[in-house]
C-alpha cells in the first residue's frame, strides 16, 4: 500500500502516470472495490423484485449512455440516432438468437458488432459534415432505421415483433431478474472499465483532440475521419450490446420503443449526467430511469385514488413535461451535470472545514 | 393524367404548408444559428390558442387571428428571454438539447390542457375561395393558405429589405461580431427573431389546423418534417424554405401515389441524407467553405 491516504488538497501529481491513473489514490481504489462488492453481494438480496427490475433496466440504459457519451462527450459528434442503434442491437440480438440459433454469449457481442457496422454507415456523413449538419444527418438516420425495422418484414417480422428464447450462460438458465442482474452489471462494469481505459489510450486522446478543435487535430496529424468513424463504431457497439441485453431481458421485442424519443432520452442522460464524464453517464442513466419510474409511480397512484383518477389520466402528459423540465433546468443551472455536483460534494468533504 | 394533376395539386399545397412551417424555423436559424427542435410545438401552440379563442370564447375570426399573432409574438419573445439568452455562446449540444427539452415541455402542457384527440375549427372560410379547374378541385383552405403564404412572404421580403429592424437582423445573420461593433443590439435582434418566428409559426399552425384538424402529435411531427425542407432549401434562405417545402411536398405525394404509401414518411429523410452528402448547404444556402 503505497499511498493509502485521503485525497490531497491540491494537485500534487508528479508524473504522467499519476495524471492518467484511473484512481487518484489507493483510497479511491479501495472504495471502488467496496462498492463493487456491495453491488454484487448485498444489493440484489435486499431489493424487492420491482427494484431489481428497475436496477436492471438502469444498468442497460447506463451501458447505452456510456456509448453515447463517448461519441458526444468525448468526440464532440452529436448523434440523434442512438435510440435507433439501440433498436438495431435489440433486433440483431433477437435475429441472431432465433433465426441463426446462436447462444447468448455469442449473439450479444455479435449484435454489438453488427450495430457498430451500422453505426459506421450512418457515421460516414461525418467525413463531410460537422456540427448541426451532422446532427441533422443522424436525425435522418434515426427515421431511416425506424422505417427499415418496420418494413423489412422478412428479417424483422415488422410490427409483429420477435420472441426470444431464454438466455443461458455457462449452462445456467437466465430466467430470473436476479440472474440477469449479475449479467447486466458485470457487463456494465466491464464496459465502464473499457471506456475509462479507452480514454487513456491514443484513441481516446485523439477523440478528445477532435472534440476540442478538429482543425488543430488534423493539423497535428490525427486522421479525423478515421477517428470519427471509430467513435461512431465504439458508441454504436455499446448501444448494440445494451440493445441485445435488453431484448434478452424483455424476451419479446417490437419496433415501438426505438423512436426519436428514446434517442432524446439517451442524450438527456448524457447531458444530465455530465458530458465527457464516465461516471456521469451512469448517474444520468440512474437519474432518467429513476425519473421515469418515479413519475409512472405517481401517475399510477393518482389513477387509483378515487376522485383523482381523471386528473391522474392527465398526469400522464405531465410526465413528458417533467422530463423536458429536467433537461432544461440542468442545461440552464448545471450544464456540467450530476458529475459536477458529485465533484462539488466530494471536494466539500475533502476541503472541510476550509472549503473555499 | 388526371391522377397526376391531382397529385401535383396535392403536393403543391402540402408543400406550401411545409414551406410556411419552415419559414419561422429558418428565421431563428438565420439570425441566431439555433436549430429549433421545438418548432412543431410552436405551431401547435398557435393552433390551440386560436382554437380557444374561436371555439371556446367565440371571438370573431379576424380578431382572434390578430390576438393569436400578438400572443405568439409575446411567447416567442419570452422563450428567448428566459431560456435561450443564458445560452448565448454555449456549445451546440446544449442549445439543441434545450430546444428538445422545451419541445417536450410544451407538448406535455398541450396534452395536459387539450388531450391527444383531434379537434377542429368551426368552418369559417367562404366557399367562393374554392377553385374548380376542369376536374381538378382546390379546396378553399388551400387557396386561403396560398394567399396567406404569399402575403406573408411579401411582407417579410419588404420587412427584411427596408425596415431598420429587418436590416439589423440581416446584418446579425451575416456577421454577428461586425454587426455588434457597428452598434446593432444583437440580443434585441435574437429576441425579435424568436418573436417573429413564433408569430409565423402560429400562422402556419392555424392553417395546418384548418386543413388537417388540430392534434398535438400530428402538428408536432410537422416540426421534424421541417428539417428535410430547410436542408434542401438551404438552412438560412427564406425563399429556399418555400421552394424546399414545395419540392418535399411533391416528392411525398408522388412517392405515395406511384411507389408506395408507406415510403412517404421516410423519403424526405433519405433525400435529406443524399443532399447533405452532395450539397450540404442546400439549393440556396450560404456556402461557408471550410477545408479540414
């Protein structure tokens, strides 16, 4: 144990290795290990089935949000098509599982790779376009993918949807929320590690350089088209993986959920969590899923309450309002998102009692 | 041949509506470079405001129309003042997401007050506005909307060409820094352009409402159809918006008439991608050459 101490009050880093380290101190590493042990050892056993379900969909959303944050937060390319990529992943997973009959552990990463290829196709306009033109191109991508999912009936069965076989991993049937919890959160952990480490490599550095100034990046010898495409591919891989996990978890999929609204939800996660922050993506996923479930809970409660049921019916539309309000308030009041709030809370404790 | 002509007329009239809807969008983009995802909701708010005045409060149509225009002018001004002004100079993603957030706020509120059902205005257009050419029939609403579109286009042309405010707006669109150094009040111009855009949106919303009835989801989705229209016409060209709208409208009706009705909703976006790849600044947009 070299440096098992609290966070220092200033910036005392002496080498690039220090600067690049995943954890600033061993203290942070210990906390991370404690957190992971608690997550896998305690959380699933103390939560009710409903909470477990919410945790599972949060975990899946967090994987997709991580991918989108790599694209938007780190590479600076705004994509309005992430919901459609998630759908491509779900359908790719379902088709690999049913038509091709592949096992769970092949079809999920396979779906990720297929989605990465699709993402590269729709990321290709980034070679010529940037900024808002690229955003509009991805918007078009969203609608085109939606159309293909509905109308390529020989492959996707159109609006009928696809039923998936039960997933099994290492001979173990994944038939309960609890078992899925381990699969989902193990994937989330792995994908988080991949993302944080990616940002420490030359690829991640190139992404950040492109975000900060694409012309300067090109001038310094970074082939920006290659890295933009790579960023689209990585981000879509995350979306595809999350989509395939979602398809297996839900056991039946249809084309309905993968709309522009879903894309907007993912961008909201990334913004509310914090652009360009790996933990931020997870915070954002927790916040948005929590908000959705909380609002649904309130709406349902009002529907069942005598005298308020008519009002409760109208409340359903207020969910959309609250969702928009959350986005607007975060952008106006804390554009760096929950990650920044978390940093402020932490440094308040760290600098206590001289927190100025 | 008759089928073709009917499709042509339908396409032209739908296209004109798209063009009208896109006008306000272009106006905001032209002066403040904001991509407004809440434009469909602005259309819907105008349409519902008019509905409340005409059907619920029984205000005479002409007066209601004027009140709606004034109300939406104030709305646009307020939205810019409260939500957009703090974001001047912020990066693109925040501005885009702010308008996306506004869109769902507005939509939620509209659904809360009016529900998701289809509502219609009382019939107030005189029948003599209809056109009958041989076997081709043009409904009064289309004639009225063409007239209104024409009048507004003329008014805007004059406004931008001769009035001081219009010239300020053009100067800000051209070069913000230079305009500022010459004493143009840029923030005032932003506010004004939002106000005018909202006014135009309300007008288009009313026309849409007369033709298709008013439904929150329906009108909001027009707000997204605006994107292919403005990309085709050029993001910062007002005339381009109208012509882009007509081309997209024709494309939609001919696709659904001759190829497949289900392709109708996606063909504008396919065209959008193609145009972005070969001519990103559209037919009439200002070309900013940047070589990376």
